[in-house]
C-alpha cells in the first residue's frame, strides 16, 4: 500500500522558510494535484517527497514508513520532470532500461518490460531513436514510460505538460488520467494550471507561499472554497469579488461598496452585523436581470457563439465578469442590472479572508 | 572528390574572378607556404644523406651520387662527370682523393688509373631517398624503445588526467558542499604558479617516492591540471541538474551517474582536453629530461635531444626521428580536430 503522509513538513533555505508546515494524506490509488501560483513551493514540496531536497522539519511517510532519512533512490518512487530530463546520449530503449539495469533486472526481463511499456505509451516505434529526434509529446511519453517501467509505488509529476502546446496538453492530460486508471497507483502531480488540477485530480491541494490553503476534492474546492485565495484561484474565469459591510441592524442585509444593497440568504453564513465582508459570485452565477440589484456598466462583450462573456465595472469601478450561456443582445456601453442566485453566493471575512459559511 | 574540388575553387560568385578572389587565394597560398613550408622541408631533408645535408647551396629534393660496382673493388665507387681536361665528357669513378688530385678509373676499363684535378669534374647525382636514415633508427638506435616510452607516458598520463580531472570537475560543478568555491579558487590559483617554480620541490618529491628514472615519475605529477579541471567544470555546469535528479530517481549510484551520465555528456569537453593532454605529454621535454636519465627510459623528445652532441650532430637521424615523432601527433590532431572547435565553443559557457 502506498499511502503518502506529510506531517508538519517544513523547508527553509537559511532563514527563508519556503514550506511552512504542511499536513496532508494521499490515500493509496489517489491522484493528488498540488496547485498554486508560481513560487508557492509546490515543486519544492514534490522534490522533498521524492527525496531530492532535504526536509527541515516534519515527516514524510510512504506506506507507514517515515522516509526522511532514506535517499531518493530507495524510496520506491518515480518522477517525471518538467524538462523531461531524458538522458540525451541514450536511445529511448536505453532511457527506459536505465532504471531497471540499476536494480539488476535480468536482461530478457528488461527487454520485455520496456517493450510492454513502449507499446502501452505508443512509443514502440521510437525505441532506437535519441531524445533529440523526438517531438515534445513523444519526449513526454518517454519520460512517463521511464517512470512507469520501474513499477513504482508512487508517481511524481512535476509540471509535466507545461512545455507542450495547448492541444497536445489536453491529449496528454487525458492519457495521464487514463494511465492512472489503468495502473491504479498513487500519483502526485504538480501544476500551476487549475484546469489541469480540476480535470485530473481526485484530491487537490492548493498551496500559497508555502502554506496549504485547502485540500479536498475538486468540486468541494469549487463549491465551498475555504478562503478568498482558493475562491479566486479555482474556477475560470475568476470569481467576482465585491467588498461590502453588513448592515449594523440587519446582518442579512449587505451594503456593497458599489452602492448596491443585496440580501444574504438566512442561515447560510455566520456574518456579524456591521462586519466587513467580501461577496464572491462566480461569472456563471451572475445573470442580467431587469429586476437585479447590482448595477453594472458593460465595457466589452465576447461572443463565442455557444456562450458569451460580458466584461464591465460596477459603479465604484470594481471589475465584473458575467458568463452568459448562448448569445446575447447586450452591447458595449450598455448599462445592465445583474442578479445572483442566493445559493451561489460565497461570503468571506474581508480581514482574514476566511469563508463565513456556516 | 568533386566536392573537395568545388570547395577549393570557390569564388565570390560569377564566372570571372573578382579581385577579392585573387587576394584571398594569394593570402591563403602564402599561409599554406608559411605553415607547410618548414614541414615539407623537414620531410625532404629527412631523406637526404649526411653529405647531401652539408651541400651548399641546399637543394629541395634529396640527391645522391651515382655509384658503380667495378670488378676488383669491394665497395661501390662514386661517379663523376668530367667537365674539363683530357677526359672531358667522360663519366669516371673515383678511387680515392688526395688533396686537390683524385685517382679515377673508367668503369669500362678498370685497370687504367687516371689522375685528375678535382675542379675538372662534378658528381653525377640522381634523386634518391636516403631511407637508411629511417632504417638506421630501428637498427642502430632503439627507436621502438623510445617510441614505446613516449606512447606509454602519453596514454597513461592522458587517461589518468582525464579521470582525475573529470571527477574533480564533477564534484566542483554538481555537488553543494562547504568550501566548494574555496577549493575551486585554489585550483585556479595554481594556474598562476609557473611550472619552473615548483620544479625543484616536485623533483624532491618524485625522488623521495622512488619514482626517479621511472616512467611513472613523469606520468603522476601531471595527472591533475587546473586547466583541465576548470575546462571540464565549466562544461559540466551546462548539464542540467534535472538529468542527475532523474538518474537518482532511477536508482543510479553517484558513481554510476558520473560514469554513465556525466562522462558521456561531457564528451566534447573531454575530447578537447584529451587532445591538449596528448599534445602536452607527447611534446613534453623539460620534466622528462629531469626525471629520466637512463637512455632506456628516454622519450622520443629526449632521444632527439641526444642526437645533438656538443661537437657534432647526427642531422640525418635527427631529422628522420623528428618526422616519425611528428606523425602520431599529426594523426591525433587530424582525427580529433573537429572536436576542438565544437568543444571549445561549448565550454565557453553557453
């Protein structure tokens, strides 16, 4: 069983702390994605799990065994690097068999395994080529093949798709997901692309500045973000945020800085009267409505045929994005009123950024 | 062949030669003459007899005097063409020369001895290669012994140097450890110490270790060179760390990473260093001169030196051996020169 446990994991370079105490558990067979903006420490964390970076404090456990002191080679993991890191002087076959040779696998067995993996990843006709003669997607497959062939307990992926073009990225995304299904291994995947995270993950860990912001299933993160950062990071286009303050007499009445007033649903949030709060509304949940409470000025309209986007500002200049299924008659320069379903509202404490969900 | 010809007859374009073509070809021809002239002269001279070498004015091609075997004489006799006197026009063989007079005989009529003055004759020459210069090296001098010594020193010293330097460069480029910069600075700063300064201490150490008059005494002191370490380190810095990480994930030991990943990927830089090392070792003179005193340990360079006596120099042997000494290094250079340009270009740090 390859369960991965991080307990209070920290990492400092000198006096700079880059990983500030992370606890999470990835169960056997789960596909876990670390996502966050660049510089959030997600790659460092992955390298610490791999054993390529030392751990300053805390524990990393694989299965039930603490592996802090075990060198990378003996942790039973395989890693796919962002730059693929194929051995440029070796053919694809040699690249794939290098790891097996190092664990003294008999030659015929190496051959067999390499060919099986190559067939699975559709690189069997490339076995005698060198990495420089392969396209980006093919290199990616070889890099994955090199990880797969050793049958590791846990796969680690470090932004493996970031060097591919958009179309190929979508293809490979599907293939990695399919690979996970077929092998049933635990996988840890690092990306800065929240779409990748949403589409592939069983669990997502959102990281920011070395801290774990939220850890959970993709839709849980989408539907119930724990704080402003997660709310803004997960989902595309980004959630609209409106600053405001609850009425001092009626905590269900929200007076927005835009000048509009809106009623909050009863019992869903724990806001206090007179509290500074931020209202979060996803673009898909905002709809133009003649009776709407929110007044906005449309700056630009994107008509994509099957859907359309309105980009505008509220009366105080706060930007707003509205997603409209189908086509729209609204044009740039129009004034519109918007409404939001009360069930789709997110409310956060402006000071702490934490959700006020009951 | 067609491509070589096309290359050699390149012009600026157009059917007629532009004046820049003339200038380029003149310049290149001059260059060829300056570069190859001495070498060609050396090769030509190495085929001349000792007598031919002393000839004034010197000739480009090697000449030898015609000789003839005459009945009743054991040795071949040199032939002369008479240019004056009563035998003018005849070809005579010289028996002996006494002062300005020479005793000659007509090869057709060997019984009659003729007396001529030496200014009435000139030697009959033909173009001939004095290959005995070369065969003598093998018969009279132990050329193969010197050749073996030189080869052994060159190969062992180069191999040892590449191994030691690449391991040092690997550590200095790919491992983070306290004092790494200090070590690197120390290595580089030894570049500033001329070899002559350390000659005596080095000699004392070599003697102390019992390596005096041993080939290893020449090989070991040159095993680590700051130039080599620095050159390789700069090249290895360009190898991405991720490849090493990937190898570590592939359960490769550090030794294996060095042997299977770092060394093959540094091949261009190692080739450059190998060429330099081979040339240094092969042409090295001062240090072998100090360490090796017995002639059976001599390298080719020392053997060449020993041809030059205080009173007389065996020029024909010296020149022949010089040619043979040049050949291996020229071959090495010919086959590996393409790495020099690419290697040095890529060691310059991207």
